[in-house]
């Protein structure tokens, strides 16, 4: 029996919730059957219907080397023959930790986990344990995983639900989250110098941490205003709260040292995921020695059968070696490609300007917004001025031209070392055609 995306979706709907395993992969995002993928090679994804796509989603950023990179294939093939998982101490665990500590000046010690959510859960517990304080200060539209305490104001809202910038209306993004879980979570408008200053005046002395994405990555791509992240760091020092930089998206993506390097920051604690694993599940909590010491002897508890999975660690090592060799050529390449893509798309936007297309990017990350504004600076701009339905329709049309992006405007696209200038030209051409065809 030959399968098609539609037939797999019909079968999947009977046995999987929404036919998939994450809401962002199913009908809630795609408006119908998603494309079921069969394999990937380099910058290409292939679906079960035999169509090829230039992949700009790259597994939500988990694939800086693209699909089936020969070195990753070689690593997995070599290591899998020696056993999949031991749940014991490993040489490669020490080796990868040494690489991370030498690459990240603000990280003295690391602890490995599997996903960004798990790492964040442990990091928040550690912040509370280290400071003896309860409150967590987070920003509107920032996502730190699906844990109850921080799944607040992560989804777009209508403007009537925003509340005052100094005191946003707090709204959990899921049923099943009791108020006690987020009553100590303070939500603040991002990229607003005054709002965080006010929040810190009111709550800073009780705050275990202020957590921020370095580049707002879950409302498209929104860069921080100059000096804004440093302003948060300075306020943390003033009030004794830990400065927690969530580098799940930006780590080993925007620079070898992530946003901390890019914006000259010294976070007390960081979490990494996605790109770190080079396609396998790998995440880490890292930070200053005295903060990380809280995890010793399980004072602040963090367990996990699959922590420091050996296959994933070997792939992490291979990914880091490949990206770093020749004076970090891999990081330079994804940045050049991302910027070239953003420039091409901006050129297309100018020539087909009837749709109000705006491109925002930082290094290897970019997003297209359909908007009446020249730029999108925060969650409120995004919710008020970005046409998400139009973006989804645009991406669904791009699928038919062999271009793959995530149909959610809240996400973003990413370059990998395997993309080429030809891929960029082909994508820009397809985008121009879709803009012409769209009503
Ligand atoms: N933090 C940020 C900033 C993220 O974007 C994400 C995932 N999109 C997470 C944490 C959670 O990572 P994971 O999906 O691996 O649990």
C-alpha cells in the first residue's frame, strides 16, 4: 500500500492525538493534513508523496549541519554498534562538558538533560534553590518550555487582554495549570526598559531570577533593543536575582557563544537545547560554579534515565567539532547564508509590496511578517500587527513550490551549513511567485 500524507493523516487521526505528537506539527498549525516526511538529505526534506523541499525549518533549529550530514551518520553508525545507552558515567560526557566550559566564559559547570523544557525546569528549580526566593520574572511572548510555572503569556493574545505594560494580565496557555503553579510568576513586557525597571522595583528583592530569550524567537524573530539585555543583567545584579539567559534557540546558532557572546552578557545561568544535540535530544544547564553547586548531592534535585545519552553526546561532539573547525567557519557560514536570505527576501518584499511583507533577522535566523508596520518590536506589536492567517496561507503555497517553512508566524526559519546561494535564489523566486499569486 502506498502512503500519502493524506492517507497517513487519516490513519494517524485514529490513533494519535491530532495525528501527530506535538500540537505545532498538526492540523492546529497546518489547518489540515501536515506533510508527512520520509527522509532528509543536506538541505532537502522529502515527503511520502515524493516531493522534495528546501528545508528552512531544520527541525526547529536542531540541525545546524542539515540532514544526514556524513559526519553525523558516521558518528551514529560507529557508536550505535557499541551500545545505545548505559545510564552510567561516560568519557564523552566529560569531553563534551570540557568543550562547553572552554567555549562559554560564563559557564563553569554543566549538567546534561534531554530537552529545552527539562533543562529549563531544572534551571528554575536551581534558581529558586540557590536564592531561597520564589518569584520568577519572565517576559510576554517568551517560551521556556511547557512547564506549568512558565507557560504563561506565551501565546498571542488580542490587545484587549494585554493589560498595562507594567502589569500585564497573566494568562496560562493551557487548561490543567492551577493558579498556584504560576502565582509567583511575574510577566513583564519585553524590550521595554521602564517596564522591567518597575517590575524589579516591585518584585526584584523576591525574585529568584529574571529569565529572557536573547532574541525573541517565539514571536518570529525580534532582536533586543541596543543595551536592553545588559539593562536586565544590571537590574539582576542590583536586586540579587539570577540572570537566566535561555539560549535554547540561540545557543550554537547565533554564535559559538550564543547571545551572551553576541550582546556581551554574563548570565548567571543558561540553558541550551536544539542545535546543541545536532539532531539528537540533548540539552544542558550551565552556569557559574557557585550557582551550579546547588545541584550537588541532589540538594536541588535533577534526575533522568536518559540524561547524557551517549549517542546524543557523541553527535553533540561531532556537531561542535564540525561547526568550530577552520576558525568557526560553520558559524560564519550559517550567518552569511541567513543574512543573504534575509536580504533576498527583503528585496522581493520591496518589489511585491502590496502584501506588507517585512523580514526580520539575526544572523542565521529570519522570519517573514505580513504587517502594516515597518518593524515588529515586541509581543504587543506582533499580536496587533502581524497577520498570522496570511502567513500560514503563504507557507502552504510555498510547500507546493518545494519550500518548507513552519506555517506558524510565531516561529522562524533558519539556515544550516548545507544551504547554498542557489537554495536562497530558488526560495526568493518561489516567494515572489507566491506573493504574485496570493489574493
Ligand atoms: N526555550 C526556548 C526559548 C524555546 O524556544 C524552546 C522550544 N521552542 C524551549 C525552551 C523548549 O525546548 P524543547 O522543545 O526542547 O523542550
